[in-house]
C-alpha cells in the first residue's frame, strides 16, 4: 500500500484529505464559492487518480488561475507533469491586468 502525503494544515488535519473529497472544501469553502462567482464556472475536482494515489488535477489549477477551460489541459500530447509545469510558470491574467494598471497609473 502506498503512503499518503503527510503535509498538514498545521492543526494536524492532513492537507490532502479535504482535496480528495471534492464536495468538502473545508475552511476554503468561502474562497472557492467567491472564485466560482468570479469565474462563472463551478470548481472542478481538485484531484484526479494518479499512479500513486490522488494527485493535483491540472484542470483545477487552470480554473484557479482564471484561465479558460482547456487553455493548457486540452492541448494534445502534453502529459500531466508538463501541464502542471506550464501552469506553474504561467501568469494569472487578472493579476497581470492589475499590475499593468498600477504601473500605468504610476507612470502618468
């Protein structure tokens, strides 16, 4: 039997447990609800089955970054690790817009 990650929230609750049960966002429920309202889309499952147990779902990361569905995950022949690498090295569009607006305000 494979072991599960031992990372916790600091209160002894394993971090992965809340993510494995998609209907239970725990203390993140309010933030997830706000983000669903912001994006106009329901949050996808945060995890997916992996070869060693549940793993982060790239679709969830894509959703968190406010990217359109499939922006990275529907590109043909891009495996799971590459999808996460691309998303991890990406820019969150609303943050980029806010940054540019701030820079333009300071420049004028």
